[in-house]
C-alpha cells in the first residue's frame, strides 16, 4: 500500500492540466514532502504521476499585515502566538507538476507499458500518494540488476542504477566548474564498469588522462590487473604508416606541390627492401638531401617542415603502443599525458589515438569501447576559441560512433569552449555545479531539455550533487553521488598539508 501524503484541493487557479495543489497531511513519522518528490494521484485518465515543484506554508493568523503590525511590538514580539494557538493553524501545501499518465502492463502492478500525456486535471478531493519505489525505478528507467550505481536519487532516496547501454551508447558529457567533482564522478563510473559482472558485458575503456589523475587505479589491489597505464613519453607514431597527405594535418602550411614531392620520396622508401618498411622522418630528410632532381626551394621547405615535426619527438619507425593490442574488454587503458607540456603535441597524440581506435573499431578489429576525454575543450574546441587538429575526429566519433559501438565521454569545465557539434551529440549529460552564465546559456542552446528552471538549479548544486538528463533516463533526476570505493592517495591532501610536506622535503 502506498503512503498517503495529502488531498488535492483548489488553490488559486489550480488544478489545471499541468499542475495541481494538495494539502499536506500533518505527519509525525518523519516522512516529509519535499521539493523533488515523486507523487501520484488517480485522475479520471488513470495513474497520474507528478513531481512536487513548490511547497508553500500558510497560516491564517499571519496572513493579514495590519494584524501583525498591530500586535507585533518591540516589547512583546510574539504576542499573537500567546493569544491564539496560532502554531496549530499552520499548514503546508505542495504544488505538483504533472509528468504523465502511466499505463501499466496487465501482468504487473509496477511495470510500465506506456506513458501518455495528460489531457485533464487531477480532481480536488482525491488522495495523493508517494510513488512506490518499483514504479519510480521503472518510470525513471533505472536498471537495478545490471545498472551502474552512481549514488541515490535525491529526495526519493532510491539507488541510482543507471542503465549502461543507455548512458554509453549515445555518448555522454560530464560538465561542471573546476573542482566541481567531474573527475571524481568519472572514477565512480570507471569503478562500476571495472567491477561489473563478466556476464553483463562491458566495453573496453580508454582514458585520455591529461593530469595523471587516474593512474592511482593501477595500485588498487582489487582491480589492478584490469588497469594499464601508458605514459605518453614513449608514444610513437609510425612514419611508414603515414601517407603524404597525413602530413598536411600535422603541418597545415605545407603546400600541395610539396606534398606531391613528399609523396614520391615516401614511395621510394617503401620500395627499398633493406629498410623493411622501417624508416623515420630523419630517413626521409636524408633522402631529400641526397636527391639530385626536384626544385631546391621545395626541398628546403619540406626539410624545414619535417625537421620541425621531428623535434616533437613523436614520430618513429613503428607505432608504440600498438593500438590494436591496447584494448581489452572490461579493462581500462589510461593514456597519461601528465608529462607533456606542448598542447600541440597533446593534440597530435589524442588525434592519433582517436583515429586509430575509430578505424580499428569500424573494421571490427577491437572490441566496443568507451573513450573518455578529460579536458575535452582542449582537444575539441569551438572554432571561435581555438583550433585543434584532433577536433575533426572527435566530432566524427560523436556523430557516427554510435553505429559502431564507439562510445564517447567528454569532460569539460568550460562547456562554452567545447565544440557545439560534439556537445550536442552527447545525448546524456551529467551536470554538476556550473556558475558561469555564458556556460549555462551555451548548455541551454545545445540541449533543449535544459530549461531556465534547470539552469537555475544547476547553478546551486553542491559538491557531490548532479543533474542527470538525456538518453540515460526517461526523466531528468538529481543524484547524490556516492563515495568512491577505491581511494586516490591525493584525495585528501589540502593546500596547507602540501605546504608542510614541501617544507619537510626541501629544508633538509
Ligand atoms: N561526490 C563527492 N564526494 C566527496 N568528495 C567529492 C565528490 N565530488 C568531488 N569531491 C571532491 O572535490 C574535489 C574536486 O573534485 P574533482 O577533482 O573531481 O573536480 P573536477 O571537476 O575534476 O575539477 P577540474 O575541472 O579542476 O578537473 C576533490 O578533492 C574531491 O575529493
Ligand atoms: Mg578533473
């Protein structure tokens, strides 16, 4: 039997089709009707589900300004309370926003067949109930058995088991201000994926870890064997695999004449049997220098471009790591970019990883994967802010990845700087606190589900609270994010503590 919360009544111009008010029962058992609670009532159309949008406290004794003024003087501020039992006259009403009429399956009382739009208001006099947990799970679209447990649904307090397929398959974004808890939330999603039952099916995870925040995962005993950390200091792009046009991506100003020239040199090197298809930029440069024919200026320019690339220390005779062998189902491969300073170098690395993954996945040579990109605005910026050569492939995965089960998670502290194309393709959004009005506006522009009301709530979210909306759930929910199970050693270091440590080490 559901818990009874109150009775529908007439208040101002309500009930209408979209809203109704109810008088809240005086309760003593500790259940409070709060903003955000899911409630139901029986309308003539059937089971009407709604959410408490607003709570108003009323007291007839204090509704008349003149009376209050007359009785409330300096010497005896609460004379009214003494004269009348005014406390007893306080009552609370809740305003409910209707969400839909639920049609249940015939075989079950909690399984939902369909949700219809309501066409008629709730009836005054009808009872209002708390929505049963089972119905609510089904209404939100949670998946207790195989879902990812991210915490608890706010107010309703049921476990937020998010359906993995629905979260990953149409991509998702994690957004908040700096320090809002994005990386923390991401590590919880990773925990859930890594500890998922083998029989449930888990993709391979690839993490672009810009600040080395996730490498602690490979010192956690329980999951150690599923975590691979790849330091990008040893990252190498295979030169023999690149065709001349690929160089245009890395060196934009290279001219078409120069590319054609370069193409000839590469062909020559590929034919040379003594090299066994292992050559580097240096080998190409040497060949250009030795060649007699060809324009001198073109050759000089080419050597210039190639030498500049060589200095990045990224190009070698073969690929490292071999991308085809990096991924394993149910495991995570973390590319640690912590030691890279040059933003261009980071973009080239990310571009290469994304391109290879998408290419290999399309050929079905690697398992379905989830690619998580931290600081995504650095790798896929909106044109007005900056350029990045990794942008094209990230947008491509955002647009087409779904068909190949290549899932994308973009993390950013500046949604406004993130490519609109990519952001609008991330169907689910996990939003933590965002204060900047420009970022909020950009979010509203990129997703029609984010209304002004939600924008307001987003700006007042606390640490550990998030709004989850989009494909992952049928209805946007607020979640209290759970604590992480596997702790990072740096989690609790405060600024003061770090200063003390520094002094200890450096005063010896
Ligand atoms: N759900 C939570 N429960 C407890 N602590 C949290 C939670 N979320 C975040 N924190 C704490 O808040 C701090 C900042 O979190 P985090 O590093 O995840 O932020 P961020 O959004 O990734 O920041 P940045 O944009 O700078 O990368 C951390 O010290 C973390 O321990
Ligand atoms: Mg972070």
